[in-house]
C-alpha cells in the first residue's frame, strides 16, 4: 500500500492554472504526447467546484472494435423489431509507457463492460487513504465512446465501427493537479516518487491566448428537410407504440481550419461549462474537445448520482424574454414529457446497483447556459453492498438522455436513423477509483471529435434532442442548431444560421411552482427503512415470499420493483422478452410458478404489442381461464400498460392506435369507479401515461374501471370473478403522486380458491 503525497499551492488571481501546467509540459506548440484535461468553467456551482489535470505516464488501456459478426436478418426497430446478438469479445490492450512510447504488455478480451471494469480494477494502485479528497491517484481516467454500448446491451446493430477502431481509452493516473475553484488553490496529489513533485508552479503560470479562426469553413450537414423527415419517422413509430422517445443526432463534419486544441480554447471562451474536457491520443491522431454541461454519473461515499438534462429553450436577448422563455419551458407539456420520462428512466437505471428503495428524484432546476437553458434533475441512490463505481458506470451507460426510452429499442432505432457509429459523441469522459468508490463521468454532448489526416484535421460535431409525440419537427431542427451553434463556431467559425444568437451569463434557477394537476409533481425523498423488501434478478433464494415481476424490455421495470420494495414486498424480476427464444413459453411460466411460488404477479410495461412477448400473452391467457395457480390457489395478477393490453387481448378485446393520439411522459387526469385497486383514493387522480395503443371492449368478460379525462379511452379493467386487474398508466412514475397507493391496494388482494366447475361456468 502506497502513501499519498499531498501538497497545496495558493495561486492568487490565476484563472487557468491547469492549462498553464499542461502547456509548460509540451515540447512544441501543439501536443506530441497524450493529454487529458477535465476543465470546469463558468459560475462556481455544486457541479463545477474542481478542475483536474492527470498524469498520463504509466499504464494505458485501449478498447478496440473486434471483427464483425454476420447479421441475422433485416429488421426495423422503428417497426418494433429488436434483435439481440452476443458480441464478439471486446479487444482490450494493456500498454505501458516505455521510453516515451506505448508498448503493449498484455492483450485481454471481455464479453461485456462489467467484466472489462473488473479487469481494469486489477491494475489500480492500492493507495493509503487517510483524508477526504476530491480524487485519488492510482485509479483511471479517460473516455468510453458511445459505441461501447453493445457490451452493455448486446444488440444486433448494422452500423458498427470498422474492426480495429479505437472505441475508448483509459490511463492510470498516478498524479493529479486539482484546481479548487472556490479557494483558487492548486493541490498536487500523487504517489511518493512522482516527477510532478519537482514542478515549480510559480515559474510556469502564463496568460492563456484564445486564438481566432483565420479561415472560416462551412461544414457539411444533412438538410433541414431531411432532419425534419427523420423526426416524423420517429413520431410515426411512437404512434404505433414501438417506442416513447428517441434522441436523434444530426451531424456536421468537414476539414478543420486549425488544430482541435485551438477549438477547445475557443469553446472554453464562448461556451464555459462545468464538464468541459480536452482529450488527445497522439499515436492514434484522435482528439476530443467538449463543452459538456451534463454529468452522467458521480459516486462518492457509496452514494451514486446522475444528473440528466432534457427540455430546452434558447436564451432570450434581454432579461424579460429570458424569463418568458423559462416559463414557456416549464409550462410546455412536450418539454415536461421529455424530462419526466428521463427521470423515470434514470431511476430505473440506478436501481439494479442500489439498495432497494434508496433511489430518489432528489431535485430539479433550470440551468441557463450561455446560449440555451435546460431542465435538469438530480437522481441518487445508495450503492448496494458488493457494488462499486464500475458497476454504477455500467448500469447507466450510455446515458438515457442521449438514447431515449426504452433504452434498448432506442439504441437500435438510433442506429437505423443515423446510419453510422457515433464515436465519442454521447459517450463519456471521466475518472474512476475503485477502492474508494469515487468516480465522475460526463456525457459528451456539445462536443467536437477530430481525427488527423495527412495535411489537416477533420472534425465531426453532432447535436439533437429527444423526439416525443408532441415534438414539432421544425422546432426540433432549430433546437439542434442552437445546441451545435457554439461548438461549430469554435471549430469552423460558422454559426449554423444564427448570426445573432444571444450569449448570456450562466445562471442556476429553481423550477417555479406549477398550478393545477401538476402541482403535486415534484422531487420526493423516500424515508428508507429496514422494512424495505428485497429485489432479486436471478434464481437465488427462490422460495422466499415474493412478487413475480415480468420485464418486457422496458426502461421503467426497476421502478415498479422499487415501489414494491418500499411497500415491504420482496420482488423477483424475470424476462418476458428473453434475448434467446428457445423454449415453449408455457413451460417457462410453469417452471417459474413451481420454482418461485409467487404471492402476486405483475406484468410490466414495454414497447410494441403484447404478441411480441409470448410469455406475457401466456400468463394473460392462463389468468383469464382461471389457470394461473399455485396449489389450486389463483394468483392475483396486475397488468401495467402492455400487461393491461395482454389481459384485454386474452379475452378477445381489440387493440388499436389511440384515436386521441399517443401520450408518453404526461401526467394525466384519470377517472375511476372507486372500487378494487382504487378503494379509498381521490377521484379523479393524476397518473403518468405512456401509451400509444388502447383497448376496445368487444364482450363483457372484463369490467371497465377507469377512463381518461374525456371519458373516451379505457384506462383500467378488472375481471368479474378472478383477482385480475389492468391499468393503462404507470403508478410507479414520478408523475403519479398516488401511484404507490394503487400498488398497495393490489398487494392487499389474496390468492383465492376456485373450483374447476365454478371456473368453467362463471369465468368464460
């Protein structure tokens, strides 16, 4: 175990000390060896307290794209088809810096990102930690590109990187310079014998020059019309129920007029941001310059946090217009739908690596940046015993704000729409120290990726937004150009059509209180206790008393499990849409019933139609026939959205596109009959809806129990005799203030005994 060296320096009024140190170590005007800088700028907030400069002179780990696998068949995620395919192992090169050259000392292969993180952990230096510091030496820092996602969710995608492409890079950092922006002090934290102890800070501080672009270039991009057509394709898919939100990214690309380091300096000047970064891999001719405002993940003291951004307006040319645009942002059903959907998705992503019931929507605010302003939320939880910062990164990567919802389906849809790998964009740059469970990663938006050619650098910038059913294509096109504007200007001197886009001071503001049905929707902290139930995702401890929860490839399933846990129930999550279909679904159901002996069953939501999940339809068919039994006791069944639709279809009801249009991520007025799962609840209720399809009754085998505000659309059903309930809304969502009471009412239903003769005469 190595003792950490820690030294502090007061730097007075110096504003960019880490850039001065970085420049002092260069041997020429532009870098000739690897570099990485994590640079916070703009107002000092809880997101931008520190900037970091690591040493990159020890171990380097490269993630390399393997050879391609042949594809199974043509398919379309936008039409509800998602194919899974085990990936060829990720190629991992372990390199050591010897005589200023990176030499490969080991070649490893990993079937998934979780195993890769465990491999990397073994190369961490074990340092003695005696004081609380923002970062520790001996861990790793670097970039994971977006395309690593296939080793998190093993999807069959068409447009993958060429074999041999560098997908990511991590360096072991044995020394860090840390700029504490609040005190304006520098801290050196390093291993005892590191060369950085010899640096004389007072002699290397210099005034930073922000170079102008001499030659302005107009980058290539698709037309606004083509961009708008792709948005319409997404909305058509949403209307069919195949997905809820997709984050499409438009590309600008072209030869650059100068070095990407200059572009980074210009970004820093015109678009200061809390998670900006500069990365340069010299021998691969790869540079990434980012002015990211978004944190993907932070872990510290066993608390894991994510801070998603979704919902956008431009800045106003004056204070009055600025405030008006903020009010417009928080009052927009479309923007709220984008944002609340993302809050639900990120709660789901954190839950598997956190203690049951500990994940909370802790806060939200408006972050007004130089040219745009966003809705931003904080979601956090407590890491489960045995989980570490690497597990947390795998659980949330890639960030839901840049994929959409449900995540697996939207990653496939993005591949179909963008028709190329994303590279660094929407991946993450950050640092991780496994022993201390300390890490922080950004999301690489507002980012330039550059590659060197024979005579010049070539750059790519992408920007886009979350497309929901309420999106207006022309406005989405404009929003993408807002988001790209400052990065494209810093790269090529071109302003994406906005010659007078205002640049304002960065400010953080509370979200104003809302009136009407939305007034109760706000962050809420659960009071966790030892009475929370446990959540199981495998076949351990099968005979515990438990609820069986069917996961239908949705991005909210874990939230349902968390709601049950908070109510004191144990939950077992099983896959309703397994990645490999190889067995009779009724045999699988029978196996689960005998193995787990569930007290209750909940069929979870999911994209597309119930027939995409043979297991879900099998459970619904058995249930309405009175055959969903254990020891002759009929198990209570609740169907959420897709599960609700499956129950209706099992008795012959029709499933159609909603005549009033799709609703996703919108808290809605729901009227009910006050009976069964609605006992002792207000009427009407505000509940979150995610649905494009709707059931139409064709017989009286089920009773309608809930309706939308107009009374036109069925929102709930129950069986006349059996303990079977269906709901076309999401009680587990942050947009459902009374949702847990509906789940509690369902869980109060007990298994019942029904004779075969009674079932034959009364049920059908």
